[in-house]
């Protein structure tokens, strides 16, 4: 059986540590675009920022220039005009196509045995 006084003491230590350390400071860049959902179809201009897609079966057209694209979940299709820095893909059955740019491509899903398609296509 768990001693309630130990639980209270552990919580007090965690709260004190969190207060001293402050809140996490990881913030999105102004203009980053987050698409989260299931089965969404959207057209968004990255405006030079990062496009983050999370969920399942979302279709996103991204005219203009994206700094980066990060995709998590499964079954997404993303078509981007230009990607400057990187494309990072987590998950499976993702299809990411870009018309221009020379981004670094990191397919984390493939590293774990999942199948994704990331391709440069003519623009």
C-alpha cells in the first residue's frame, strides 16, 4: 500500500521544482501553421514558417514557401511548392511532395519499419 504522506511529499517536491525551473519555453515561431484533425482538406500558405500536420488522413496544399514541414500521425498527403530547411515525418503511410527546394529529409517512420513517400516533384 502506498503511504499517503510519501505521495504528498513527492508532489510538494515536484511542484517546488517546477516553480523554480519555470514553465517550458518552447514556442512556435510567429506564423507557424498547425493542422490537427482527421480527414481535413486545407490550403495554407506557410509564409516562410513551419507547417506542422498531426492526426490522420489530412490533405494539405501549401503554396508559397515553407521553412520546414513536420508530419505526425498516419495517412496524410501534403503538397508544398517550396521547402527551405527540412521535412520530418513521423508515423506511417504519409505522402509528402515538394516542388522546389533542397530540404533535409528525415523519415523517422521508415527508421521504425513504416512506409512513407517523400518525393521531389516537378513544379
